[in-house]
C-alpha cells in the first residue's frame, strides 16, 4: 500500500459517512477508523448532504499544492479542506 510504504506514524481514516462494506475493506489498512454514520442503504454520498456541489479538478489540485509538505521527508500538516474552500470563496 502506498501510504504504508512511506512509513507514516499512523494512518487514520476519518469520514462523516461511508458505506459499511467500504469501512470493512479499509479497516485492516488503517490504525484508526472514525465514521459518524454507516447506513446499510447507501446509494451515493450526496444523499447525506444538504449541499453537495461539485469541486472542479483545478480547485483540488490548487488545494493539494497549497497544503503539501515543503520538501520530501517532512511531515504534512492536517488540512481542513472546508475551511480552505471558505477562504477561497470569501
């Protein structure tokens, strides 16, 4: 697995909602898994959000570049994508 090969201190999967089968598949790959809601009926992620607008690829690339580690081997910092997106809109 890509992340394990980079020798992280730990791998944490934290999501607000996920299908139960996806959580079962990822559980063995992670040190910790946090999920607020794992409903049996899960058609699409958008069904659990009041506003689930699409994010353009260019915006994702910009955010990833903005928050990547300064140089190889340095630890990255946690990223609050929602907060970064709000700053961009304001």
